[in-house]
C-alpha cells in the first residue's frame, strides 16, 4: 500500500478515492499524511458500502498507519455481530459526477434508499 500511495504522490495523480466492498457496514474515512505514521502520500478518501444482503458485523478498529479520520459509520462499535438481513442494516453507496464542475458527490444509503451521509468532493487542481 505504501508503494501505491507513494507512486500516486510522485506522479501527481489527482482525485483518487477508494471504494471498498465485502465489508458489512457503511463507512466514510478520510486519510491524511498530517495524521499518519507513514506520510509519503496525498490525502484520499475511502468509501465502504455493504452488505446488500448478508449478516451485519463490524466496524473494526482503524489502523492508524495512513492517518484515518472516521467521518461516518452506519452502525455503532457495540453493534451485535452477524445480525441477519431482517435487522434492516443493509447499506449501499452512490457516486455522482457533475458533468460541468466535475465534482463527485458520494452518498451512503440504507436499504430503503434513505441518504444517511453525503460529501461533495471538488476536483483538485494539479
């Protein structure tokens, strides 16, 4: 991971976000080198959406290597583990890119489509 993040920084690759699946809750995390143990990278976001139809568990403790700041998590840390889909704790994410401004809006939703959290990411300049 350090090699990939270092490459992104050295090559000045802009607007990198990570989308993570196969996690059993929804989460938005911002990573920044000013908070990190390893700091040779540009700030980035990670968005987690899931599960669509599986038992819910997590969240886990965050690894501090890349300076994470939790901005949203759909279930509390003391949530009972492996709840069935009947518990209605299924989530999904959506990303929309505005064709004019090129800004990306990411939102996390519950099973009924209710928006639980949202952020607008403006395009970075080189």
